[in-house]
C-alpha cells in the first residue's frame, strides 16, 4: 500500500502528499496509517484501478487543477457533496407524501359496466392484448429509451472521448441537455394541442419526432459539421416524448384504463433504456482504449446499432398505421357502395343503407 501511494505521488497527482513520516502518510488531507512492519496486506480492487490509472498518466506531468486526478478517483471524499444525501432523503419524503395524498384525496371511481351489465375488464392483460399497443410500443420504446440511455450514461463519454471537451465544456453540455429535457415536455404538449385543433392526431407528431431523433444521431455518427449542442439538444428533448406516447394511448383506451396503459408502456421505456446502456457498453468495449479513451469508431458503431433498431421500429409503426388507414378507407368505401332502401316517413322519402347486406 505504501509503495503504491509513493508510485501515485510520482505520477504528479495533486491529491497525494507523501509526508515522509514513518507512521503516517498524507492522502488528500487525510491520515492513512501505514501497515505494521512485516505484515503483507493484499491490494484491493480499487487499489489496482488506482495503479492502472497512474500508469496511463504521464510521469512528471503537471497536475490539472480543474479536474480530479485519476489517482484520486478511487478515494472519493464523502464531504465533497454533503447536500446530496439530504437531497435524496427530502425527495423520498416528498414522494411518499404525494403518494399518501393521492391515496387519501382522490376518490374511488366505480368500475365501468359493459353492455351485458357486468364490470368491464380493465387489467394490464387488456392493454397487452390490444394490437394498437404493439404498433406504438416498439417505436416509443426504442426512441425514448435510447434518449434516456444516451443522456443518462453515454453523452459524457462521447463528449470526452470523441469531442475531446474539457470538464467545463462537458458540464455545460449536460446542463443544456437537462434544460432541453425539461422544456421538451412543454414543447411536445403544446404541439399536440395545436395539432389537434387542426385535425392532426399525435401519431404523425411521434413519427416526426422519431425522424428528428434518428437524424440527430446520424449527425453525431457521421460527424457532420454542426455545433455539438444541436444534436444533443434534440436527443435530450426526445426524452420527453412520452407526452406524445401518452396522448396516443389516450385515444386507444378509455380513461379508466389510461393509467395502466401508460404504466405498461413505461415498462418498455425503462427496460429499453437499461438494455441500450448495457449493449452500448458491450459494443464499445470491443475496441481497446487508447490512453484511457475509447476510439471514435467504437462509439459510432454502438450508436449506429441503436439507430438501426429505431429505423426498424419506425418502419413497423408506419406500415401498421398505413394498413390501418387503408382498412378504414376500404370500410368507408364499402359502406358508401351498399344498396339503398327507400322508406316513407311522415310523407318524406328516406334512403337507408343496409350495412349487413354486403358482408
């Protein structure tokens, strides 16, 4: 352990201070007791990672005061962000309070009655058995789940390894993305409301947002000469596209089933985000890191794989929508060609179509 700290001190880390005392070492303003003489202590996992980070650092290089040295990352200070534990505790209390208020205040709604007089089935099985749900779920899950995965995990490595940004530039990008995610929900909600006033449903809007998302990722993969903020703002805004998906589900299911339908779709959103995060890491790790950074082609390949899944889901969404529209059009056309029957009512002659006669 002592030799390892001395080695890290020679790497130029500003967080390591070898004081020369026989009984203690100074490490980031903390006392570290030296092991007793003749006692061999095994290196733990974080010690090995620390040594590996030191080996990648140039010996004698001046310390970077604007960032944490790799040798220090294995020993984080618990007092660096003392407000974070209290913040999460506050969020947990607020969440529990909101759940309690909903349970006590929101009135119970009686179960809807079917045509036979029996309570209608409003279970998740009803949602998953609806083919319209499976037209929407693949595109919504691949786009929104990938947006969450990129913003939550892979945006920072891309900006660091591919864009070669320093820490302040990286943090600015992440801040702008967080703002875009927050404003994206408001933007998509206003867009759905305005489109409905013009007779346009939310399904074309979802297709448009998915197209923008794929284009933004292709701009990143192909390294188009655009400001790096532009594609990443689109990626973050797509993460709020659940507004569009929920609006579509509200057209498919009654209001007493809308909550379960949204929850069923969220299962795919969160599950896809986890799978995309994991699979992206597997693809990136196929390439060996160079000076502690993965090559550009590793990220491009991983992102291209995700875009391929989104394109397949988009084709499925478009084809099923077109087939559905054609079916509705054929049904209307067949209805218009049905034979007419004259009926005298109150001295007036009415023409009625026999809907069942053509089936």
